[in-house]
C-alpha cells in the first residue's frame, strides 16, 4: 500500500524492524535520532509489546517472531460513533495525501 504511494522502502517483519530501530538508537546521537526517527522514543515500549516470543502459540503472541501484527478495531468501533463514521483511509485516497505531506515536510537525513 505505501509503495503504491511512492515510498521506497524494504518491508521487514516486526523483529527485524525492532532490531534496526534499537541499532539506530544506539548509533545515532539522541537529539538527531528523535528528530529524524521519533519511533526511537518508544523503543522500550515496542520491545516489551512486540519484541519477545510469548509462551502461547497463537499468531498475535508471536508478533516479534516474524509474524504480521494486526490491530482489531471491531469492539472500539462498536463503542465509538466517530470510529464508525471515520473514512476509509486506505480506499479513499487519503493515504496518498498523507504520504505526500510527509514526503514534503519530513526532515531528511
């Protein structure tokens, strides 16, 4: 989906992404790392949430072990009028507009 919007990147599993994020955080001065890649601020959260294999064998429990992470929103949509009324970000062209804005405003390395 993001490649269709003009972004050039390598898709990696959660574990690979987390390993790269931690390595980047260790090798880049703190202020620069936060400016160029704000995700480093949450590296400890990501590590606790996605970075280890849990004892269960279900797909979501193995997210840090190369499995895709999916976020289920049906219950939240049931309880939130605004979520139910929100636009289809993926199918409406909105994602393209968001990516274009990022490309125009994100600081480059």
